[in-house]
C-alpha cells in the first residue's frame, strides 16, 4: 500500500513539474544570440586620405607624396540578435550592434559607436520596424575591407533613427514584392539664414542646432522592390527608393529663418548566379545629401548642392573558402553649387580577395585607387591604398 502511495505521489509530482515546464515554455520570451567579428586592419596610403577609413583624397596642392600607414582594430563589431519565442500570430526580432569608431582619438582609447538598435514585429504580410538601422534608400553595399563601402564615392545611405512599415506580397513561391515607407530623423548642418540680423543687434549667425531638428518634422523615405528566384542559387533583386526632407536655418533668437529641402532618388539591382558570380550596383541623384554620404558628404546649403553618382561591383565566390570582389564608384556634385576649394568629383576603383584560412578566420587583401577633384585645382588628387585585414567571425 505504501508503495502505491509513493508511486501516486511520484506521478503527481512529475505531472506538476511537466505542467510548470509547459506553462513556462508557453510564456513569451526572448532568445539572445551574440554575433560579430574581431578585425585588425593595416592600411598603406600613397597620399593623405581619411586615416583608417578611406573616403576621399586630401587636397595635394602639387605634393603627391604624403605616405601614411595606419593600423586599427576599430572595425571590430559586437552585436546581439534577439528572437521572440512563443509569441502568437507574430514574429518579433531585434538587434543591437556596436563598433569602435565613436572617437577619432588615440587608437588605444577608442570609444563605442552605436550602429544598430531596433526591433521588428511581423504579422502575415506586414512588418513594423522601430529603432536605428540602415536607411530604406540605397539598400545594397559593395563587399569591401575598407570600413566605408565607398560612401562619398557613389554609395549613399546611412543609419539613423526611424519608424517604418513594410508590406510584402508573394504572387508566387518564387517572387516577393515589397513596398515600404517610414519616417526618419533628418540630420544636417547648422546653416546661417540668408537674411541674418547684424551681430551689433546681439544676434549670432546660427542658433547652434541641427537644421534637420529645427525643421520640426521628420523626413520620409519609401522603397519598392522585387525579388525573384529563378532557380536555387540564381536570383534577381531590383528596386527604386527615394527620400524627401525639410530643413530650417535659424538665427540664435529664431527671429530669422529660412527653410530648404533635401531629396534623393535611387535605383538598385543585384543579380546572383548559381555559378558563384554576382553583379550589383546602384545609381542616384539628389540634392543636399551630405548626411546620406552623397555629394561627397559635403555640407548642405540653403541654395542646394545637387549631385549624381553610383557604383557597381562584380563578385565571384568559387568556393566557401575564397571570394573575389571588384568594382568602383563615382560621386559628382554640381560645380555651380560649390565654392573654390570644395570637392568637385570623387572616384574609386577597388579589388579584393578574402580567404578563409580555417573556419571562422578570414584573411583579406584589398587594393583601391582614389581620385578626388577640387574646384580651382588644375590636377586631381590621387591615392593608392593597400589594405590587409585579419578577421575572426563568431
């Protein structure tokens, strides 16, 4: 009899434990997975550029021999991916990611820079995203070892705070059509209003605030994209995107104001083949795109800086161990919108090889040539860069 009681008690305890476990498993929770890479870059430059990250060539003024060597671990990235579990009728995900380009100070005292911090909620065909991540416009990037994928030399779009809504339709199993739009923080420089009051009246030229903030409204972005898979390994991604924002220059006492705009239109395409080849590129046009890395990242003006540009690249991956990339880009602001000494055109061509020596460990070699034209200079400024990278992925 006692054995029966013990058996019943054991079964009852097992049932309670199972019920508690099942209840805990059904409770909504977040699963967190770390990811990222450790990276050391070494860069030789024939002439002055931006140091660790090449974006354009410094003005040479006839001196074409200003060699530099930089070495940095700042491109190291650390991130957390968050996945919601046991959340009914929706998929919830999030990401936070940092690197160490938060300061131009000493290499051994780098500061953290926030790259991504956002979450998404997907239900059926709709997805809501809130936080900081890449712009909707210009969704592609060339595969480079340089920490900046030719921003200022044909590639535009950055990361910024935003709220966006996406709708994806699937007319068949091979095709996705996505329409997305959202509101974004508009960022710019602090310009002086055209009709500034005189300093004698106690009025400063600017109010010290970002002109995008002073506008009082967010910017808007939208994108339409089609993705089609012809067969396993062969796919096409093509789309168009655009942005519009308003900025307002104010004097210190806000008695003197002037509004101006920034806008951009972008087309993108990527074709991936089962043979390991991929071709991709983007083209853009717009005005006052400095905070989007357009117009060679030069400051916006009240009259506007118009610019056109684009980039293209070819990728070949013959095996899981080796990848080759080659490409180039160009950013060309309108000369009439610039002043003497401003950057008039910026170009880059590059080629690299990435080799996995052992699983998770990659060695890379990249050679790039940069040419920047300055308004008023007879000759452009050129730079040859050779970069090596040592990467541990996790």
